[in-house]
C-alpha cells in the first residue's frame, strides 16, 4: 500500500527522501516550529549545555591523556636528576 504524499503549499519547504522504496516528504516548517518551541524552554538549554559538555569531554580526552603522559615523564625526569646547587 503506497502512502500519499502531502499536498504542500508554495510557501512551505519540504525535504524528499526514499525509505523502503517509497518517496516521502518531511515538512521542514514543522521541524523548525518544533525547534523554536523547544528553544524557549529552560530544560532545552540545560540539555544542550550537557550535550556540549559531553562532546568537549570526549574531544579533550585525547589532550588530557597527552598532558598526563607529559606530566609523568617530567616527574620521572625530576626524580632522576640531581638538584643543582645554587651559586651565591
């Protein structure tokens, strides 16, 4: 059974895609209205902040690992070398 494509007016923006052999349309104005409605909510801001924090943590994991290795190497170097006497 084939689904009917929605009748879109000229002022609407739509995105066509194929799914299981059928061409479907998504009204992007509906998506835009949903995003703008969530934009005004505080919980959406909280969620966005947590997502950004999580992405930054995942991205910085590699940098933190490099810094940790550098700290271990420098600590080992300072343990190995003797302290030089200060000149008076």
